[in-house]
């Protein structure tokens, strides 16, 4: 017994040294000088990647079996044995836990049910992605039928010679259908219940809106968008066909030409970014960091039906659209940036206030060297819970920009007063070429559940003109 353990340990040590030496040799390797050598080297490295993926699959299955055996020896119930294996594999492969579970399932299928596919992966005839496609297309079969399909599609039969992803998937589907037509049909019927829409961020303030639909519905949607885009192109629209299809999809989904239809997007930025053309980027929940200039352009053009990155227009050109943009102050802790408080009221961002941003973002004079404020503001096109309150210009006592901590020597605000209900003054200087206005006082008191507007507040449905 001791001899077997020693042999196994020696084998592990030898393999570990071999892999380590291989990694070191790859690190010091240099490309050949001739073109033929470069192409041959690329092919050999691709074969090496495939062989490494096959060995990883064997390692994963062996690790899963070893963990289950140890759990059984420890008296862990059968249904809990193997828990945490996928997470450990994900950590070892620098993947997410969900991805680790999929990789474990792939490894089990290759090692235990599809030996021919595993052999093709080891010899470089398949890469890991194409092996994944074969495993996916045979997932609805029983282990016996899956092994039969694997034997039918064996690499030595010439199935993979010169074939692309689509050809391999088509061959696997046809073989699976011949083995078990009922299971394949039931799988297609179940796939219809998994239709959904997802959103993923893309570079440069773009995103991917993906819809998983039945093939008939997807083809019909694409044909309708194509016909509409072709009609607009024939009428002289300068946009490309792809742009027209994308814009039409947005317009028909939201019901508005600009695409924003009363949905909160919660754009978060600092007061200096908003009013003083600071370069501190803004944040868009669900997407991530966006450029400061792009965020200001979005506010300037909000509700105008134009894309700020494509066709900026004059600020304040559509005063009615100003009532779709509101602002709310967020208070963050110094240093950590953690949210500690926020306004209970959202304040309107009228067209007049938008006009103050343009002079601030125009390089017409020297910037004032003042420390940036840590106050965050949020702008969300949509409907606010309460009526609009007048907004004032930057540099005055505005409800948009408020320092979260008082100046040195000033008393702390009372703890029983909510942020946004006290009279506050901004210590940030006004941006160049902008005027200041008298201090803004507290919002009018509510009486009988309804806001009472004074003469200085303007009318209930309009914003003050600047």
C-alpha cells in the first residue's frame, strides 16, 4: 500500500514539474523568423491548448470523485456530497461560480459519456468550444444514446475535417434526432418557455439588448425592421440600414421617437461634473461608468428625442420636455464613498437650468482651481413622486448641489431634520460666464395633503424662465 502511494506521489511530482517547465519554456519562447515556422507554431500552440483543455476535464472529474469520496467518509449525506466542487474549480480556473458548474458538467460528459470527442480534443482535432457544442446538442439524450452519437461523429470518420461550428452543430443535431426523435422534439417545445430579453453593457456607452425568441417570431421581427429600414432609405433617409433598424426597434418598443418614455435611468454624477465641466465620470446603474461629457449631453438633450452622442441640439429648445428630468441629492461618506443619506424629494431640472450647463462646459475662460465636491447628484428622466420645486443656478443655494459636510467651524445640522429640508448653501464657486441668483428658500409647506405654491414658485405645471 505504501509503495502504491509513493508511486502515485512520484507521478504527481513528475507531472507537476513537466507542466511547470512547459509554462517556463513557453514564456521564454520566441517566434520563428520565417512565415512557415510562424504558421506551424500557431497550429502547434492551438493543439497544445486543446490538449490542456482535455487534461483539465480529466482533472475536474478526478477532483469531483475524490471530494465525493472524502465527503462520504466524513458521513455527509449523499445529497450534499460534492457540494462546493464547482466553486473550487471556478476558483482554480479564474472563472465565476456559475461558469465553474458548466465546466464541471462539460468535463463529466466528455470523460464518462463521450470518449471519442475527448480523444479528438486531446489530439487537437477539436477545440474546447466545439467540444462544448457537441455536448450541448446531445444533452437531451440518454447516456447510451449520447455515446452512440459520439461514436457516429468520431473524428476518425472525417466528420470534423474542414467543418465549421454550424456544420458540427448540424451534424450533432441530425444524429441526435435519429437516435431519439421524441426527446429532441420535447426539448424544442421546452425551449419556447425560456424566451426572455436581456441587457449587457458594450464599450463606448453602448449596450446589447438580446431577445431569445421562437424562430418564427424572431424572423418576423427582423423582416419587419428590414422592410421599414429599406422604405426609409428609399425615401432619402441618410442613416444606414442598421441604424434605421435599431432606431425603429427603440421607437416601436418605447412608443416615442427618442426612446425615453418615462422610465427612470438614475444617472449619478457629482455637482462639479454637472455644472463646472469637471472630468469626473458619471455612473449609470445597470451599465457602469460613462464619460462626463456624455452625461451632460444626455441632460441637455433629455426629452428632445435626439441621441446626445449623435445629434446634439439647442438646450431649452423643448421646454415641455424639461418636466421629464428630475434631480435628487445623494450624500456619501468622505473617503469610503458609501451612501449615508438622500433627499426624500426629487427636484425638477427645467430647460432654464439646462441652459446654465452650456456656458460652464464651453472652454471660454480659465477654470477655477477649487477642490471638487464629494456630493453626488442623480438625474432620472421619468415621473417624480411629488410636484416640481424651482431650481436655481449653480453657485447659489441650489437644491441640486449641496456639500455633505459643513465648512470648518460651522455647527453640525440637527439630526432630526432630513437632508433636503433645511436651507443649505453651496460652497462651490459659480462656473465661468454664468450668473448667480438669490438664495433659494425652503419649499412651501404642504396643506391638506397638497402643495401650496407662492408667487415666487411659478405655476404648478411650469418652471421658472431664465
